[in-house]
C-alpha cells in the first residue's frame, strides 16, 4: 500500500485540488518534498526544530524556505529530545522506552505566526504534539484547504496525538476526513523502542488527510 505522500498526487487530483504552497511542520530531512513536486506543488516552507536537520534541509532544498523552530499551541521555548531514530525526536516528555541521545533547547512558534499568506496545505508530524500544533494555527487553520496530520489510537504522547481527539477538533473547525493511511502501532513501536508497548495488534498510527468540508460539497 502506498503511503499518504506517495498517493498525494493522485489524491489531490481526485479531489480536484490544485495546491500551491505546503507548510510542513516536522519536516526532518524533507523526505516528502519529491512527492510534493510530483503533485505539482511549487512552494515549500519546511519547519524543523533540529539544528542538524534544518541545516541539511537548507543544503538539499535551496528553493525551500526553512524555519528552524518547533511548533506548538503557544510561542516560547522548549527542549527537543533527540531520539536514536531521528524522526521520533520530540518536545514531549520522552517515553520510558525512547532511546534519547541528547537534548537541544529550541524555539517554539505557532502556525498562525509563521504560516505564509499563500500556504494552502498544512502537514503536521510533531511526535505527540500534533493537536497542539493545530490549535496554534488559530483562525489561520481556515486558510488551509488540505491538512495532513499523524494520529494514533494508543495513548502515547511521543508517538502521535490521539486519533479521535484530532478528528473531533478538525471536524469542529470545518474539515472532513478525505482519506487515511493506517500503519501498525506495534511495528512502529518495535522499530523505535524495541517492543510493542501497551497495545494490541489492532492499534494503528494514522496519517489523516483532512479537507475543508465546503470543498467536498
């Protein structure tokens, strides 16, 4: 099964959406940028708190705007716990099974503060703080036609925000679920922590694609 980003070009085409500018919160090394290009998206703003990863992004994607910061519900300062699995680094309190290499002080900004005026797609992968990032968008959330957000069915504050809570929040803000891509929570937990955690084989991590409800009518 294709992941959400591999499927993005065909999904946007099916939805009849011409996305121009993506704001990606938690961009890591920009692994998704080639898929954005395939989807015809011409502008990228990549937000990444790790100084190492942000530096790599600037060198690899010179056409992108790279913002070295984390995102949250409020602006301020935070501490990034850098995991051995770099894509699992988080501002949340580390899970007992996380393998933390070091801690890095980072700036925390809000989506409302840093989103370019013409950004019409938001991608959020914030290792447990996705709901905070969405809340920090405030009224600017309505300016995004598409939002892709990672969620989780297990109460795991460093994996992803609770699926039901994210869906409820986005629904109340005028969005509907257009598609979702499931992954096994236990497989990801084994990869990150070397164990399944307190979960069942049915538990999932979801990449959820939200679209403004008005665009689906």
